C-alpha cells in the first residue's frame, strides 16, 4: 500500500500532466553523448548529455553506481519531483585543453540536501567535493549560494563525473559547466542582481509601510504582509540568505516550509480582496479562506514534525488548485461583466503563470532551464509592481471619490456620465479586441503559410541533393565502363561483356531512379489526373522482366484474364519497384516468384523472394519515404521504392502490405487493386 507521500506525489504528477498542452513520448538513446568543452569562455548546459540512475535508499557507492544497470539518458535537466531516493547523474566531459584554472560545475537548486561529486581516476573514483544543506557551509568546496565544485583535470580528453543528489525538497536542478573565470564573473553579476532585487523589494516594502502608516488602508496592510512573505519565500529558495547567514539545513528547510505554508491563506485573502469575491459570494469566500488556513496549519505541523515532503506537497497542490480556481472564477466573472475581474486577470495572471511554471518545474513536469528557473521571480516582480500601483491608485481614487461626493451633487452626475463613457469604452475595447483577434488569426494563417513554404523549400533542397547523389553513381559506372571499352577494343570477350553488363545495370538503375523521382513528384500533386486505360498485368510483367536475366522471375497466373483498368504508367512504376526490390534482396542465382490472383473484391499481385527476416520494429516503417532497413543499407538505393508503391497503390484505390516477413518463409509483398476497375 502506498503511503501518503507517494499518493501525493502521484496526484501531483497527474495534475501536472493535465496542465501541459501536449506531451510526446520520446524514445531515449542508450547513452548520452559527451559534452565537449572548447576553449571559449562560456557556460555549457549539460542538458542532453546526462545519464540518470535512481538509487532507492541511497545505498550505492560510486563504484557500485557506475557499474549498476538501469542508467538512462535524459533529454534535459533533472526533474525528479519529490522523492526520498538518491539520484545519480553521470556526465562525460570531452576537454579539448587542460588549463591551470580548471572548470566549475554549478547546480542551480540551492535547496539540495546532499550533493557529492566523484571523478574517475586510475585508482578508482575520487570524491571531488560535497555540498548541500546537510554539509556545513564552511566545508563547501566553493562559497556560493548553491552547490558548486571546482574540477581541474590534469590531461585533456574524456573525463567521467558522477554526481549523487538527495533532497527533501523537489529534486529538480540544472547542471552547468563553465571556466573558473566565467563562474567568478557570473557570481559577481548574480550578486549585483540579487542586490538590485533586494533593494527593489526593500524600497517597495518601505513605501507600503509608510503608506499604511499614513492611510491605515486595510488593503495596504494586507499587501505589506503579503509582499513580505512572497519575497521571503523567493529569496530563501534562491539561497543567498543561507550563503550569507550560514543557516543550518534544519533552520533553512523549516523556514522555507513554514513560509510557503503561511503564504497560502495570506495570498488567498489578498486574491479574493482583489477580485472582490466577498461582495458576490460571501459564504463561499469565507469557506475557501478557512480551508486554506486549516490546510496551512496542518501542513505546518507536518513540517515541524519532520514530515517535510508530506507537508510541502499538499500545500503546493492546494495553492495550485486555488490559483486555477481563482483564474477560472475571474474569467467567468469578466464574462459576466464584473469589472474587478479585468484588473485581477491583469495583475495576478503574470504571477500565476510564473508560480505555475515554478511548481511544474519542481514536480518534474517541465524541464529546468534559464526561463523556468527564474519564471517565479520575474512573475513576482511584475505582479508586485502592478499590485502596488493598483492599491495606491485605488486608495487615491476612493479618496477623490469621497471628496467629490461631499463637494456637490454635480459630482454624482459626472460619475454617472463617466459610467456611461466607461460602458462605451468597454464596448469599443471589446470591438477592438475582436479586431485584434481577427488580425492575429490572419497573422497566424500567414505564419502557417510561411512555415509550409519553408518546409517545401527544405524538401526541395533535400530532393535535389539526393537526386544529385543517387544519379552520380550510375552515371560514373556508365562513364568508366564506356571509357574502358573504348581503350581496350581488343580486350577478351568476357571483360567486354562484363563492362557492357555494368553499363546495362547502371542504365537500369538510372531509369529506375528517374521513374521513382518523377513519379514521386507526380503523385504529390493532388490535382494530377489519372490516365484511365486497360492494362494487361501479364504482358506488363513480362516486359518488365526483360530487364533482368532470364529465369530470374517465375510467374504464376491463377486467373484467365489479368487485365485491370487503371493508370498504366503508375502501375508500371509500382510493379518495377516491387520486382527491383525483390531482385535486390534475393540471393544471386535464385528465383523470385510472382503470383497474380484474384478474389471477389480485388486483384492481388504477390512478389516473393528468399531473404533474411525483417525485424519487427522495421516492418511498419518499410513504406516510409527515404527509409531503408538494416538489410538494405549495404545495397544501393534511395529509400523511395516501397514508398512509391504504397503511394501509387493508394492513388489507384488499392493497397500494398508486407504479407510475409522472411526467415523460414520468403519475404512477400502483396499489391491489391480493386476489381471494380477490372474488365473480365
């Protein structure tokens, strides 16, 4: 039976999956490519170069982890969600030139509990350093807000690193590699950024403290508490406070957890005040606030009792649910004409977007990158600016409104007039939004057309490159053989016949390529007309068989008349490609069987040749454009033959399938044409 933490984790991942617009199943390679470190001083992102191994209980050491099965390549950065397991990462660095300053490894998550980095040497694995919340700051190898390690290889070439990570928080992080000088410059820039960030919020907090002291506006006091909690949680998550104050992990995790839990009821109250939900649904507003306060209390107790993950995940799930519910309510109320809903969506929309990205990043739903790492911070800054401006502006508007009402009755008439103007403006705004949407739709249509044009141009370039490459080989064979014939007119008959045979085979190959490429160009045009005529399949097969040695094909006709009404040119190309495919894969000296049969609905042409078994994973891809299986890679070809057969069969109203896959039985392709075209 799953415990509460596992159930909460499953619910989180399920909800995160519903919020993603679309998910794709990506088949990962067996291993990750090495990250090449050049001479340029820049930050190297390891996404796409990492391998991951889950270590339940964290019982493995470096040797055991490196030799353990189950390593899998990761397409991006690590996003493992809340987990009690240890996670190993393996990174291969291809160092072009070993320098005296070495390289720096930096993890972006400042809330990791235990990070250990091992480097492989001749005597085994050596601990490069250890960091994280469980390690005292004085023992960190680099004094930085998040775990960072110095790696100074003595030689150039490949170097393998192992990283062991554990955390009671969401195990999501980005791993960067950079030269030491770049790291120091980046740390200085981050210090200035955090200083500006702290100064901005300190100024904002002081402004609203003074504003609340002067006006005693309830909204300003609530905002003062709200902004203080938001900034505290954000700064604690980024790690500069832990770095400067040297907070132990117990105090740091406790402050982070309690800060997030306490922020839920405060943020909910602030949200409902801005939406003015209490005016419309007072009982609902009180109930939601009580639920959030109770959940915050319960989760705070769980965090205080040491059940950090069990306390953090429900509070984040509830916060995400409240955000979605408030956004949906604002959209509904805006549709109903509730004016505060417009301001709410403007002010809280950017904040909700940033926090949602941060939650989904922590849960492992979205990858770790520069945008997702700072989305919450950017969204919070914009949100605080807009909200601060709205609170001050709202208070000023209320003050002026009171003064206007106390001045004379004319102010009320002016207010009514303003309301009529606002309705007109709202209508004009709606009309303008409709016009903007129409223009955006037109712009999107133009963008799609441009994308389609780019795709067509790319296909044309690929087509020209392939034609040039494929035509060059048979033309070279023809030219070389003809040159040898001309220089050696007295050569033995066997050599002359062999050169003539080479010319003949190359010309047949060239003719086949011409048929393939021109036919592909024709069937890609949907408005191209079919040439409807009666085709004798028996005669057509006999004519096509003359291109190969006598006896190469054996024919079986189980019907008196093998005529069908269709486009003879397309059918000839389809049959030529089927015969050429069978001849290419049949052993020398063997025979290819061609059987023509019919039933009540279709005329069937089966081409069989002995051959190796086609793997299961390749059978569904045989008819894809430019696809060549393992058995065909050692033989000439462009990967268009079976693709053209499939397209032509569909154009003629029929189909082609792989009837038998080879091995103990012959490889058999069956071309079926509908009998409604046949003439008997």
